C-alpha cells in the first residue's frame, strides 16, 4: 500500500501516542489532536477515521483542505476540527468578497453540527509570492467570519515558528499585530524528532518522547 509521508506520519503519531500511554504522558494532557491528511491511496473513509479517533479519545483534528465529506462525517462527534485554506487559494482570498464566499461555502453549512473551532490560513508558507497574500487573506477571512456572526466561535491563524528569518520578519510582524488585535491564538508547530535526527549526540531520545525520565528533564523556554 502506497501512502504519502503526511498520512503515514499522522497515523504513526497516533500509534506512538497509544503505545507510550503507559508512560503517563497521555493521561496527563487535557486533550489530544492529530493531523488528518488526504494525499495517498487506499485511505480510510472520513467516517472510519472519525470512529478511529473517537475510539482512541482523540478530541481534536486538523485537515489540510476543504473536502466537504470530512466536516459532514465529523458532525455530532464532539471532535474539534480545524480546516485549512489551501495555499493556492491565498491570493484569491485577499479579496473580501471571495473570502466571504469561501466561508459561506466551506464553513457555514457545517457550523451548527460540526465543531469547527479554527481556520488555518495556508500550510508551511515560505515563498515570497504567498507571503505577500498571507496577512490580507487572514484579515479577509476574519472579516467574513465576523460578517456571518461566526467570529466568536472560531479564529483564523497561519502556521507559526518561534523565530523568523529576515525575509519573513516584516510579514510576521504584521501578522502578530493582527492576531493580537483579534485575540486569535498563536500556534507553534514543534517537531522534536527532527531535532533529534539532526543531532542525536546532544539531544536525547527522551526529549522526543516528551518524557521526564532518563537524561532529559524537559526544556525551559525563557
């Protein structure tokens, strides 16, 4: 069975969380979420994925597109859903009317039955042409949510990092100001495995496992 990296990584993470629940990590967190990708073949149907997540007490998930089958399948499931605006849509959604149409089509029909709690604007944006559209698209989506009376129920936000390269720092400054003004969350995607892979000599495996056992007592961010 051929599976893309995104699908494999998501379900390997799910299996990892289940396998390591004996170490106490799963029992201590308030909730667990997982990414739900759609690229690949021989994929489970959205209803099957929803059932799998519920059976393992996964209460949050993020999808990478606007496939209408997924919010429909997650209706009345109590699983919180974050919908992602595809990168190729960003330049179009800088137009407030286009953003209003997008929210009306992809969010509003499912809002009452499906717990859509966030809209992710783009995914891993790092190219100049997309960066110019990022903040205007976020602003247009937020205005559309407000116009439809949905802004108090969900927030929009793009992927985030702890520090910014010089070529994106100007855009990120604008973005952070916008997030602050709308009281929207600021998310950080952490990939501790890649840190371990790149420097396994100095970074212990316990750091990747979020474990306080062994040589790692956690990392404090000042």
